[in-house]
């Protein structure tokens, strides 16, 4: 059973930074693709960033230039460096990895941007 566990969320002031981490377990195989999504209250879940095993990245329009996705040296780890955070970035952030015909999700970590 694949498990994705996010960490690093919290309360931050506008203009601040946070780094989210996602660690996957339950498989000996490496994921071809890992991603971060977010869901704000009353809104649909949206893509934040995707990274492939080859290091190619895609970012959502609203975070481009402020957020950076990267993969760790340990297998199936992914990070999200978030800079210049704004109140509209407040959401639950989810780690995602499609693998073996299933779209695996973590339980999410809450990021709150507020003064």
C-alpha cells in the first residue's frame, strides 16, 4: 500500500516562505511523476506543480515564479519551496503520485497565510 505523507505546513505572514515535504512509502519503485495540488475553502482542487523523474517541471499559473518543486535524493520524496506567500495561497496542500493505475494522495498539510 503506497502512502504519501506531507509535512511543513503552518501559519506564515504575507511575503513569507514555507517548504513543504512529501515522503512516499510502500513501494520499491520510483514514481515517474510527483505533484502538489491545493484546495482552498469553497474551491476545487487545483494543480500547483508537477515534476517528472527526469526533472521536468510544470507550474500552475498563479504560483509560477514564486514556488519551486524539487525531488529529494531519497526515492519518492518531493519538496515545494513557497516564497512570497499571499493570503490567496491559503489552502490544504496535497502530495500526489500516479502509480500502478492508481492516483495516490496524501492527507494534506494546511498552509495559512495571514497577518
